C-alpha cells in the first residue's frame, strides 16, 4: 500500500509519521511530500530514510491514501487531483470540512459516514475533536440542548513559528511575532480571524463542526477561544445543558466506557486533566465533572487533549486504519 504524507516536514506531518509507526504500518510504501524547498531532504520512517518528493511526483505514483496537512490552499488545489486517480484523501485543513458532500469524521463517533465512494474525508478542527469526544456519548443518552465552551489553546495549534515566539520570549530573546501580542506570561481571546459578527473563525469552527459531526444542526452552541502560553495540549471548559436530567455516576460511567476517553476526576487528590498529562498521548482526558447548580439538567466538564495527536495526526491515522480494516482501500 502506498501512503503519501503531504506536509510531512510540518508539525502535524512529523507527528503523523510517529503515529503511523505506532500503528505498525511498517510495510507501506511511504511517499513523503513537502514544499519545493524541502524536496530531496531525508525523512526517517521505521529506521529507513526516504527523500521528500514533490506533490506532482506523489500523484504520478498513484498512492492508495494521502494524509494531508499542508493548509487549505494546497488541499483545495490538490485533494481533487488525488481523488480523481482513486486515492483516498484524509485532509487535516479546514478546506473541506463544511462541504456537504464530504464527511467530517471522528472515528469513534461517525465513521459510518465513510464509504467506498468517499474519496475526500475531512479531519475536524483540533479543539472540536476533543470536545465532541466527550459530548457524543452524553448527547446520545440525554440529548444536548446547549453548549457553552471556552478554550485554552496551546501555541502549537498555530504552528512551529508560534512555538519559536513563545520560546524566544520566555528566554528573553528578540522574537519574530506570529501573534499580535506577547504570548509569554500572557493570554488573549483571539484564535483565527475576527468576523463581522465579533466571533473568530476558530469559534465558528467549534459551532459548525460540532453540529455536523453530531448530526445536530439545531444544537445551540457558543464559543470563546483563548490562546495561552502552553506549548502543546488544548484545554476546554465546557458547560452542557441537556434535555433530560442525569446522574453524575452515570455520566462518569458513559465517559469512561467511551473509546478514546479517559476520565481523570479525583480533585481531592489534585487529579484532573492538564496539558502536561496529555502531551504525546492519543486519549481525550475529561475531569472536573460536576453539576451546574445554576441551571436545570446542566453539567460542567474540563476536557484536555494533545492537539497534534487526537486533535490532528492520530484522528487522521485512525480514519486511515478504518479504511484498511474495512477493506475500503
């Protein structure tokens, strides 16, 4: 099986290779793809060196699967070209997520939306993935009326240049600014670009993508995205109002039994999800599970996940794994 990784030298592309190794895809023919300045550079996979090739070269080799993490512009231009030759494209950008003809997939929730004719599959936004991992089992049981989410997103969600800005500022060095403000010892309520309605593009993603994944077009959702001086791992404070009442013990049980979710909820022992605990892990961690006494049938959750793993690379490889296991590819 031939697998192209488009954007292989980027943050997510690098993690994709690690996750592919962890899933023991040691017999694939890897086609590492990056921009022109990286062509010919070596990429190591299972101890073997592969030269980076151009995206046109990868298309000519007709891969079975292409994992994309190279930005929306590249995905819009090249994903259809791969699809035309029969390649299954799993795209990590925002390019195809809200296209009604393209499934937006979190495998634990809605993998059934994929078929043999699904040549382009969208990977959701990192902050959306971890939230719906906790929302899905609760929505299926109690029915969600409304969600209020505030995110605390790490700088790796912006890319390697944002990590450099944080590192330089922390060390007291002159920093090239990716953000409009200092991020060291600071935070700001700004993720993505501001729209005319006052919300950012990142906030709209949380609303629109959650509704699509959960097949709940009328679900009431509001979001505030905050960037914090953390290198990796996104955190979310989520308030959920249900149609039906719940018992906390059952909520904990539903979350604990849901594949890919790990409950860390022992505040008396100072045990709760944190970015440091989630880093380099594939699970979504949920804690601070408590009833909201200010509103009927309402619950508070604290959700944390590695945004480069389950929020991006791991979710994409899990989709690929489904295609392989179901003999779709």
